[in-house]
């Protein structure tokens, strides 16, 4: 089963502001989430239905809706800024 990836406009804007090589790494990670939404190293955020996956010093925060096979990327950012 392949999940559909939805990227919120605010997350897309955050990705566009990053350096090109980081954008490529993040795009690869997001595309892999369609195949495996809970890869090794994924962490469920406490008190939330959100998950976090690491890509270098950057974090991708996303929501999984298993009933409709949908992954929604919420924020993307540097590890020091993304949780605030």
C-alpha cells in the first residue's frame, strides 16, 4: 500500500527556504514515507498524533491517517526551531 503525501503550504514554504542539497534530502525522505510511513528512527511526539523523522539536522513533522492512506507534512525545519 502506498500512502498519498500532502504537504501543507507553510511546510512547502519552509522547504523552499532551505539550501538545495537539504531540499533534496528532505524530498527523498518525504517520498520514502509514502512507502513506509513509520521508518526506523521515527518518533511519535508526546501528547499528539504527530510523528517526527530526522534528516540530518532537520526534522519533518507529519501526521499519518491510516484509514485513508494519507500522510500530511505539517512543519519542516532545523532541529532547534521546528518544535517551537
